[in-house]
């Protein structure tokens, strides 16, 4: 993904609210499954990392991206933005 594509997605993500939280339980198989389903439905999602999470947001972002086969768009503070293009009828066909 190019830096221009990433910048475009950051701009789109600016307007969306986080839909998941990672807390003291960390990353579980159930969370990965739910995130994967959400990525298939929305393509671009935000996640909040709570203060009691077992790891830093950047490390969690990489682990989640690997588990969901998605790309980390940005990590700012305790917010993670992920993107995975839908197989059919993507609203981001220009990427």
C-alpha cells in the first residue's frame, strides 16, 4: 500500500468511531474472529486499547493485523485503525 493510499484511508477513518476494545484479556481467538467479520463488513475499523491491556497498542496492532490478514493504517495513542479490502463490492475499489 502506498503512502497516498494510507493517507486517504486515515482521512476516511478520522470520521469513524472505535467499535472494539482490547482490555486486560488481550487478544483472543474470539476477538480475532469478530474483528475479521467486522473487517469483511466495514473494511475500515478502529479499535481502542484500554489502559489495562497486557501490551502496547503498536504491538497489539501488529498481532491483530497478522491474525486478521489486514493492514495497520495507523496507531495513535491507544487507537488502532485497520483496513482489509472486501473480496466483492468494495467501496475502496480505487485502492
